[in-house]
C-alpha cells in the first residue's frame, strides 16, 4: 500500500505540472524556430511546410491551467503525505507492541 501512495504522489505531481511542461515546450519550440509566441493570440509558425502556430499558442495559453492544477495538486499531495505518515506511525506502534 505504501508503494501505491508513493506512485500516486508521483502521478499527481506530474499531472499538476503538465501545463508548465506545455509552456516550456512551446516556448522552446518557438524560440528554436524563430516564431512569435505570446498570449495575445495565435501567430503563424511554419516549420517544414506545416503551421504549428495553433498548437504552440494553445500549449502556451494552457499554462493558465496552473492556477488550478498546482493548488489542487498541492492539496492532494499533502493529503497523500499525511496518509503515508499516519500509516508509518501505526506500523511503528504495532511493531513496538508486539
């Protein structure tokens, strides 16, 4: 069960940081290919004959989801860590008693 809580902590951490990864990727891609990227709208970004502007703009603007995902993820992590600590304390008490 402890392994499950630790895996859940890692999954929650990854999910709550996904919008940040999208912002980082879109910024890196736009910089690498000389494209304009900002929150004012979608700008054309043609790379190898394909327009990546919509995808880059969407990934960049999705960073605003961090206002929701980070607090929810932090609260979920707090609950999981408290649960893990309580289980550890109970295990130590049970081992001490017999």
